[in-house]
């Protein structure tokens, strides 16, 4: 099944999947900038599926503008971390029952993260879009650690620098996609996600961060169980769990 924010794009992707596999995937619409949408999505998935064998948290946004959602959170933190945190928690019992794999798309930008669980929206720290983006991707890696601590087969990954149109308003991404050889096609990132979904690595290395299909050495800021637990509690508060 597929989840997307924009109906037309969701339908287009579903059509491509159907053309390749011969089977049309179920589709669900949800905007991760709206936590009520995430709760509705979880209700729909639980009602429809008795098993959930894989959950891929792949939604993401990057913007240099400071934006706040109707739920009161900074946009990138909500879409990149709080919404998938909420969805995963609402599905957690079903995921455990199914011995599911959970794969979260993080980024090498997580290495720059300096997340403060008491200040997820950077209201009390210097604002920078790229610094906040790094915080959100650090959050994804720490969320993976928290899931592994709870006994789930959870991994995160850097999918690569991909030519997907991501962060189109930033000079950095424009540079990477213009210079030959700097960016890979989207299929490269998809293959790395599929690797963790289908291969033993996705079960054998719970809590690990992968780069090019191999567990990578990362800073303590991405692996610290105490920080992961503090972030988990902050997520529960932010999402009213």
C-alpha cells in the first residue's frame, strides 16, 4: 500500500506500480503536516490490515523558511519526525504482532544534528533551515534506536544524494543536481530501502544506520540510548500520546 499527500501524485505512482507488478496497490491520502490526518491514517490501516509486515517512514521536507503547522510544531520537525513517530506508535502493537521491519529514511545530515528534546522547534535556539533539517534527521536515527530498544527490527539509512527535486529552493541541492555525477537517480535510493526491507540486514542490525547497504559508524549523537529515550518522551508529549 502507498501513502501520499497529493492525490494526483499518489495515483500516478500507484499506476506505475500496477504497470510493473500487474497489481494495483491500495492508496491512502494523508498530510503529515496535519497530525489529525496521521491519526485517521492509522485508524484506516488498522481496520484494513490484520498484519503489517513492513513500515517505511519515507516522508520528508526541507525548507529554509521557518514554518509552523496548525499543530504548533515547526514544519520539518513535524513532517520528518513527529508524524512518523505518531504513526508508528499508533501501529506499534500490530507491528509487534507481525514481527514487522521498520525502515526510516534519515540522511547523512543527521551527523550535523544537535537536537534538544526540550526545544524540538528551535524556538530557543538559533534558526537555520539546514540545522533544523539535521536535527530532524538525527531524530530519525534516534527514533530507530528507540524502536530497537523496544524489540523491533528497526533500521535507518542515508538513501544517497538523489535527483528527486527535493529542497528545490536551496542553492546546495541545485548545485548537487546540476554538477554531473554528484546526484544519483531516485532508483538508487529505492534499492537501498528495498535492501533493508528484504535482506537479513534489516533484521540482523536493529537500531543501526546504513549507508550504501552497510551499517555505518556514526556519532554518539545518533546512537545514544539516553538521548533516544528523552526524544521518545518528547515525541509522546508533542503528539499527545
